[in-house]
C-alpha cells in the first residue's frame, strides 16, 4: 500500500510558455495564476473538488490567444499527476462520476491504466469566456490524460450554457480523479494483473 505524501513539482518551459505546477494528491492549498481568467477559475474548481494541493503559475504568449497556455498547463498537470502517483500501489484506480451544473450534465470515467487515451464529446458553443476559447476544453483534457497516462472518457450529453458545460466537465473530472487516486485499504499492491500501471 502507498504511504507518505504523494507530491510532484513540474516545470515546463518552451518558447511559448513557462509553467510551474506543484501538486499534492492528498490535499493542501489551491493557488493558481495563468493569465487566463476562466482557466484560473476552472483550475481552482479542479483543486478544490479534487481535494488536491495545487499550485499553478503560467506565463505565455497570450497575444496569440490562450491555446499554448491552456495546452501546456494541461501537459504539465498531467506530468505532475503521473509523478505524484509513483508506482500506483494501493490506489482505487477506477472511478465514474455523473455531475450536474444547472441545465448541463457531465459524465466522467477514469482508469489510471498507464495507457494514455482521451475520448471527449461535448457540443460546446464556439465562444470565448474570460480569455478561454471553449474548444480548448478538449485540448486541456487530452493533454492531461496523455501525460498522466490516464484512460479518460468525458462527455456532456446535454446542456446549453458554455460556462456550465465546461464547469461541469472540470468538476466531474476532479471528483473522478479524487476517487481514482484514493487509497483503497483493501488493495495490498498495484491493482493490475500485470503488476504495473506505469506503462
């Protein structure tokens, strides 16, 4: 069974962005600042509903739009999740959440499988909210899933308001991640017949 704090520090620097992530899977303060107002709001929700300790700072070429910043934050967050999980010993591994946000519903299923995959389905209106282009929601979650080595299925079967749809996605992912990384007291080792979940 896993013991001790499950933490990670990730720094990602490119010609387009600089991102620093501090993550504690077992809780702590949530402090985020990316220069993209709506992304900050979503990351705050992710930290609080996921019961994570989460620090995110990012600077990027926002004059060209928020795409690079959003994607690179997703990449770095995924890398941090992967590192903090270590060998995955003792985790619950699977989780499924259905979460409402007013008129919208999000459905999220996670398998901490070691196999990166993201299936995202949502008919998001083509809008920009506080610097965040709605189409970047899929890019963010794809980056997280790929770099955290998660199998992620995330969808919104219905909804009308873009803010509500996206917020439901982030909250559902947060709750599912929280459940999947939780320590299962009945699991003596890595929950896989292969003996590994890291590749």
